[in-house]
């Protein structure tokens, strides 16, 4: 067994010796056995698919939207993957849902912030959970924020604002969010089984740097948590400096109360407590849990602040009257819609959160808010792909069911061979889930799948 010590850094193994739940032999054995675990989380708003190519093994016990698969399929060739019908996410991370359900329960009309959100695993879970609330999904790194936009768009939720800001920009939003999730950048040891590069990059120095960065990120953001608000902190590291020690630092620095979560023994999750303040944390070791290495903890904020903050509000530009008429002829929007314009495109946002959107627009850099419906050209609405992906009711519009081959042609932005008698805009679906728009002309069909998201030729020819 000891030869594995050359692979898993000895310093890490040494540092974990006295950590609750750590068993060196079984931990190393699991890393050696390399049995890959693949899991997905179902999109509850796009779950009426039946011809799924995935072979589902069982439910993930702590997340009712989670499923283990018997094997890892080639997701690129599954049209449902591109349609946002599910998200490929490792199982331990889905424990976030269990925490939310135990602490918040049914009262989900909340304002939530996912501070370190790309590529969007936790955010898509949060968007589904807070379906009646508001989610601000933030990523500081620009390129990663674009991937986040893509995944949020495919997921289809209309109540999400994607921002591209540094954590310290949130200081201006004092007392604003009911829930803040900080899935912090970390040294990544929990993902060693999936990402062998993480092993080469691991060092104790980096663990120390990550720990300091994690504290800085929390310190920059904590003011924006409302009184009684919930803070959820997580990492994919095993190191105590990034986990329990950060919990101790939180207890020492802020007026927050650690929250204990109920566990079922069979889940194999280990409850730990920090050295100084006994704050509860939850460790996921891959030799005990069917998932990757993960750590998560929850805190409630104490106190009542007497100062109510006045925020600036940016008034967003309104569509013209004729544009509204054209949109309303195309779609059947309810009274709960707030429509605004950005770069000539008309966007939808839930009216209930219009003020919050105007506040966020004053302080943060918004990459995407709500759903882009389309752009008015002459007397027509050119519908956007975001609309096709969204939960907005477009069932009255014509649609065509594609078989798998046609669906992959469509997603590769190739010519789609279908017989259409009618002309104009139509949706294409696979297995009941919308893939995007086509427009039927006199003698051809135009494919409106976004070029930047198309399946590349090389993949299709494989
Ligand atoms: N929550 C994501 C998910 O579930 O898909 C994964 C987040 S990943 C663990 C951490 C994220 O933090 C990365 O996207 C990274 O770009 C971002 N990040 C890196 N440095 C940061 C910093 N100084 N402040 C805030 N976020 C940072």
C-alpha cells in the first residue's frame, strides 16, 4: 500500500493523521482503485424526458434530484445534456441541498448569493431550490464567468443574475442577502481521484495561501449577509487549515452561530468540530462516501442591525410600446413579468425582484439577468436562444421532435433534414425537451443554434 505515498503527497497524509474519520489505508486504497463514480443532478423543470441515453443506477440519498449512473457516457452525444435537462455534478457537492432543506425548508422565497459560482454546479442547484426567490451567481474570473452564463442559460431559470465581480464589490450591498454560499477556491485535494494534475499542484504552502484567501473572501462578503442570514462555506480540500480552522476564524471574527446538520449513518459523512469553538463541519472521504472529497459547514448570523441601508437603483431602459406589442403577440407573458432592454435586446425578469435587479445593476457588473427574449426587427421578434432554453411558456409555438441523429445535426449547427409544411419560427425538441430555434423559409430551414456552443465537427465525426 505504501507505494501510493509517492502519488498522494506525504505531507497531506501526515497532516490528516489526527483528523476525525481519516483512515490512511482505506483512503489510499480508494485513490488507487480508481473506480470512477459518475453522477448527475436532474433539472426539475425539464425532467419529462423518457428516451434518456443515461443508465441510472440509483438515487443519491441526500439529494432527491441526484442520480448515480452505472457508467460515464459520452455526454457530448446526449442532446439532453445540451438542453440543460441535467447537470453533471459529483455527488458529495449535492449535500448543499440537504443543508438548505434542513435549515430553510419550504420557505424558499429568499435572496441568495453564490459568490464563487463558475462553472455553475452549486448555482444550478440553488436556482432550482430558490425557484421562487432570487439568485445572484457571481464569478470573479472573466473567462469562467462566460462558462457560468452558458450553464445558467441552459438550465433555464429566469430568476438568476450572473455577475462578474470581486468579492469586495459586495461590501456595498450591506445586509442584502438571506443566504450566501461560498464554495471557495482551494488546494483541491478532494478532487485528486478526478484530476491527477491537482496532485502535482498540491503543496502545503498553497494550502496556507488558500486558507488566507478563503478568510479574505469571507471577510469581504459577510456584511452583505442579512440578520438571521445563512452562510454556507465549502471546499473540495481535506486540509484542516482550509476547513475547521477557517470555521474557528469565522467564530472568532464574526457574530455567527454554527449550525448542526442531521446525518444518516449509511451516508458515511463525518461530522467534525473545530478545535477552539466546536463549530460543526461535514467531511466527505471517498473511502466512506460514494462521492469525491468535500467539506461543508453552515452558520446563522446573529443580531439585528438598526441601520436600514438605502441602496441606489439604476433604472433600466424600457422597451418601446410597439416592441412590447410584438413581444406580447409572440409570447403569452403574465402580469408578473418585468421587461427591460439591454443592447437593443428585450429581457424578462420576475417583476417581484425588479427593485433588487435595479440595485444589483447599480453596484455590480451584470453578465446576464433573467432571460433574453429577443430583438425586434421591423414587425418581427427574432427570438433568442435563452428564451428557448427558459421555463417561460412557449408551448403554443410550433415544434418538431427530432430523432437523435437529427438532434446532433442541429446541435452541430448543420442542416437539419426534416419535412416542414409551415413557414416561420419553430422549436426543435428531443425527448420532449427544447433544443433551440429553427426558422422555416420557402425552400430551406435555418438553424439558429448558437454557433459558440455547437458540437464541433471533430466530435460529430468520431
Ligand atoms: N461553485 C462552483 C461549482 O459548484 O460549480 C465551483 C467553484 S470553484 C471551487 C471556486 C471558484 O472561485 C472558481 O470558479 C474560481 O475562479 C473562483 N475564485 C478564484 N479566486 C477567487 C477569489 N479571490 N475570490 C472569489 N472567487 C475566486
